[in-house]
């Protein structure tokens, strides 16, 4: 940390666009699938042909309501779509339909974990809008630009945060929490690389402890959470340095250059558009009544923070484990399924943390695609519990289950991994070993109790490692004691 | 046989009795249109011929009836130029809802008609392809913006035509041409496929020679359409059921205070005379006070231009019309739009952009929206005291071509009595009410309660009867070549 960093405090507010994962677009019936052939998912409506009219897709409203309710926002009984007027070739109507002065959701908050502690950041609003198309400019020095309008009319929820964040890491935590939330709600796939979750950041600095805001700069073009954190770190340093040198920060928009790790000037405030917003006369106000809200409320899943807290309380998990296990709804469901089937939350969480997460990480897989489902894992862990196999063997068996899809029992049987827990036969084997090593027996009985390990080792050797280790230990000691002459 | 002179109802009777076939009607209308076209230039283009006959056609409500459609209403595969250079090559891949409905009803499209560019104007002189002439006097305008449709009906080329009405664009030309023009309640007829001028004001409606025909066509156009969010779901009453109940029992409101200034003397005299006749026939007349209407033109030109500036933004040289060559994107936009739009459209886009601009929005757009709300309240209150409000369709009869082209304000005042129905969303109808001494049609307008087109049409039918315009129509001088048996 340099001197500049401590003199200046950053104020950060994020604007996040979440592409809502409805099957069709916001104002027409075109599909929204990512990665289709250019301009194949278009119709007269999203192409903005003369004479067409938009009709609101109510599924889109459902998605935004889920998010609004989850964040505790106030839901407007009547919200209004406006036109945001600007000329650009990827915007066929040359206006974007977006909610403006009467958004669907106002207020609310995002709950997040910062360094293992719960925190909240307030929201200004959540509103609905249509996405624009994509321009592709000739990068080889030519003057041609191509436009793909597939994305035109894809539904977006814009989530505008209050400037409540003070550190780039907080911004990262906020985005992580928001991404987790939209995924829990099933309203957005949260993929920042594909652009289904996009983030613009507003950041200013002020003397530490001040209560007024400095001049704010908007940063665009960050397509990962790490990118947002890095861009903010750079921009805060840049602004601090400017002020340290007696300069001033200009209100402007900058773009993040991830290759060079710097923010670059894009346009100044003077060149900001006058969007000439006005209510879109083609759309009637959106009315959301209590019945609609009630229906959406019943569809809400348990939210990530609530689930985290329940995991720590109900399963006595450490916060660290609970955070990891509630990272996604699928992972948390997996864990709870395993804990329930197994009847042992502790053993389930140990196995999840040590084995399942390790394998997912190694294989780069998501839990949803993980082939070994909780009942199969529970069957494996029951074998450990019943003493049929050791924990060490269980890990081997698990790897093979993942690799082959075979059930634990079958692997154990095929590879003869079952522990010998048959007392009479083990006792017989122990007696044989003791008979064969009278010197060591004498030494043991003479006080060299450490030799017990030697006999256990001999037993394991004799049983090709399959003797139940706990039982082996017990039986060896008992047999040795039996050879002690009565005092 | 002069089939082209018959009304929709008369044609239906002739078809029913087997006196003629749809093909004969079509041919008769096409011949009349061809002979009128060089003189009035009402049409932009004609269809190649009648649509192929359909098996179930006999039962369709407008079976065998030809019509003309204003060229801002989409017909799949046909030009949709709005008489603008900027849409010169545009053909929509889809039908307007009204096009679909009329086809389903058995009506046959004869051709598409001339209009003021993007429906902006009151004389059809703003058409990029040149003006239409008034069949009653070729030196005069047919009104606008649906001047081509009104002239085509007046010249007996088609029994009905479609127009669109944003501030009077059906009623004012209907008035100028001595035909009936109905602007339904906002939201009664789907706007899907109508090229938007001012979306909150635009409404499609019929232009016909009789009130009964207007009701017949209206019945086919009206009704809910899921493709238009502003289209109302209320069921459509049959407007013909009570249409012949006559003037007796009707209460008509007259906004006297609005009619003191700027009214042509013959227009004023005609209003008084017709009102007196209606009263003699048993209608009650009351005075209604509509002080907000004074602001109608100002309010209209703020809201309509604001919406237009946004609606017409898509015509940018990227997708339609001619793309101007330019050094950068902004310059290409500017050059393409400068070349593609006519003067009046450019003026309105600039006005609309201005009133929506930061710093001016509150003074113009917001204020106008508030005035609009007050106007709506005022007119609905007035209509709770009467069945319809009567006033002239326009302050003057049809004016001369070129007379107002350099005086936009004078041109805008042609719509002083019509814009309020658009601003308030209520239905209104223009009905021919007499002739000037010089033989030009006079027209009165009735404004009715929202969604009560049936009552409005009944009042209009009563007015039509006391005016006896059917006989006066014969006073129109035939166009050169008109009336020569085909």
C-alpha cells in the first residue's frame, strides 16, 4: 500500500446488466439462444421494420420480479417503458425500449460475504430493457462494419447499485453475490465472458473520512469479476495519483484494456448523449398486482445467504465450508441430498469438501454434470461407516466410481477391497503370528508395548491389507494380553 | 351498369341477387380508377387484378368489394413507401392486421393511395410523388393526409378506402372530398402494420360514401389484436343494429365558444342550418364548453412531433432507402436523412427532437401531456351530458393547391377541429353536410364517447339523412372521361 492509497477512499457503484434467460425475446417471439448464426434469430419486430409493434413477454417480468423480491425491492404496481433515443447501427429502431423514470423495482439490497463476514449493499433500482445487436468492425484496417441483430430484443434487467462499495474486493464480492443470486433464481446464467452478465462501474475517490463524493468516472468493457476488480484497482490508483499531483479528475467514461491493465479515455461528459427519454406510446404501463407477486413469491427458492446461515446452524458447518457448499444451488442441493441419505451431515460435508470439490476442480466440471449422484456417494460412505472398507480405500473407490460410473459395492467386490472383520479367523491368524515370533512376544510382555504395531503390520501383511485396521489392533493387543502369565 | 358508383351495401345487394360478380365489380372500379387517375392522381399503384376467388367467399361479410388502401398500411410484398423517398424501395414481408382482416372478410385490394409523406400534412401536397387533386375541383387539394383514399372514394373509383388519422387525416380529407370518414376510438382498430407517425394518436379507419358503409367496414376492422398492446379487448358491438333510429332522442352538444373565430362563413351557416334541421327532427341541442380545446393545436404539434421524431429515427440509410456516401457514420446519417425526408417531415422531426431535449422536456412534452389529460377529462365530462359533440370538420372547405404550402401554421389550422379527438382518444366521424355556393363539399364532424361507435354512427346517420347529401353528390362535375360507359 502506498501513501496515496491510504489518503484516498474510493466510492464505487456498479451497474449490472443481467440477460434474463427467457426462451424468447422481450417484445417478440424470437428465440434468445446464444451463438446462433448471425441474424438468424430475428423477426420484423426485433428488426424494427416499419409498422411493427412490441408486445411485452410476461416471462421477462416474472424473472425481474423474482430478482426484485429476492433483493427486497419495492415493486411498482405500475411501471412504464420509455424510449431511449440514440442512433447506432446495432439499434434498428434507433431507440432502445427501457424503463426510465418509473422502473419495475426500486430500492432493495444485495447480501454478500466480504472476508467471511456478511454485508449488504443497497440497490437504487432494477429495471427492464431490451438489448441491442452487436457490431463487428473490420479490424484489418478496412471500413466495413457488420451487424448481428440476434441479440436485439434479448431481455435485460439493469441492476443499479448505490455507491455503497469502498474497495475493489467489495465490488468483486458484490458481483459474486449477484451472480450467485441470479443463478439461484434461475433468471440468468451469470456468464460474464458470454456477456449474459455485464458490469459498468462508477468510481470516484475522496479524502479518507470525507462525506461528499469526488468526481466520478464510468468504466466499461470489463468481462470478468477479476477484470472489474483489476480495473477498479487501476482506476483508483490513477485518480489518487492525479489528485496527489494537484490535478483534477474529469467526469468521463473510460474503457478497461485488460491486455495493458489500464483504463483508457473514451468520451467526456460533454459528449454524453441526450437520450430524449419519453414514455413509449406503443406499450401500455406494466401493472403488477398482488396475485402476480404472490405467485412469483411462491416460486422463489431459498436464497443463498439464508441457505448459508441455515447450513451453519442446522449442520453445524464452519462458515468457510458453508460458503463453499452453498456456492451454487445445485451444489447445496447435492450436499443436502447426501447428508440426508447418509444420515450424517458431518461425514457428508467432510466428503464434499475433501473429495467432491477436489474432483470437480480437477475435472473442471460443475456439480450439475457430475456423474456420481448423492445416493451412490452415500452407498460408498455407508461401506466406510459399516467398516466394510477403510476411508483410504473409499477414496480409491470414489475415483473409480467417477471414472467408470460403477457403484461402490461392485468396485469393492470386484477388486476384493472389503476389509476382513471376521473375528475368529483374524484371531486365529494373530495366534499364528504370535507363535511364530516368541521373542517379540516376550519383549512386548516385558514392557516394549510399541511392538504391538509390528504384530499388526504382520497381520496386515498376512491378510493382504484387508484386515479391518481398528479390529486388527484390538485383536493383537487382546491376544498378547492373553499370553501374559497370570500374576 | 356503373358498378363503381354503388355503395358497399348496394354492391352486396347486387352480388346477392346475382346481378353481378366480384370480377365485374373489380373491373368496373379499375376502369373508373384508370380514367380518374390522370386527373386526380389518387393512386400510387394498382394491383394486377382481383385476388383469386375463394371457395367460402359467398359468406364473407365484404365478399367481392374492392377497396383502396393508404400506402402507410402494410400489404405483404407490396410497396409501403408512405410516399417518402426514404422508403422508396421498401416492401414489408407482412400484412397489417387490417389488411388481413379485410382479406378474410372477402374485400379485394384495388390499389394503394397517395398521401402526405408519413401522413404529415393536410393537403397531400407533402407527398414525395406529387399531390392528389380534389375530384370536385381539380385546382383544389383533396385534404390530407389520406387525400388519395378520400379522392379515390369521391371519384367513384372504389366504394371504400382505408385511411389513417393522427390529427384528422381521415376526417379532413373526407370533408374536403364530400365523403364519410370515421376515426374510431384509439385502440379500437389494431395499428399492427400501420407505419407509425405518432403512435399514441394514430388510428386506422374507413372512408366511404355513406355512413352505413362506414359502419359496415368499421365492423370488420375493429377488435382486439394481441400484436398491438394498445388495442382494446372490449367486444365490438354491431354498429348497424340501431343505426336507423334517427335524430329523435339524440342530445347533441355544440361547442359554440370554439366556433366564434376563424370559421368560413359558409361553413358556419351550414352548421347552423343542419343543427336547426336536426332540432326540427327531434334532436335536443345543448351548448358544451370545451375551453381546453383552445390548446389542441399546440398540444398536438408538441406530442405528435415528439413521437414522430422517435418513430422516424429508424429511417437512417442503414436499412431503408438510399444510403448516402459519407466519410463517417454521423455524416452518412445526416446526408441520407436530409436527402430522404421531405421538408415538412424534416421540420416535424426537428420540432419533435427539440421538445424532447434535455431542458425543454418539462416545458413542452410534459406540459402537453398534462394538457392532454385535462382535455380528455373535459371532453368525457361534456359527453356525459350529450350523445355526441357537433362541429365543423374543418374551418374551411377544400383549399387551393399551393395555397398553404408556404404557411405551415395556416396548414396546421386545417386540423383545428379534428386533433382533439386524437388527443383524447375518442371516436369521431366526418359526414358530408352540404355544398358551398361554388359547389364544394361541406362537412360536419361528430365526436362520440370512447368505444361507443354505435351511438356515434347512429348520430352520423341521422345527420346524413337531414343533410340529404346523396342527392348533392350528383352535382359534382364529372372528370374528363368519367361516366363514359366502359
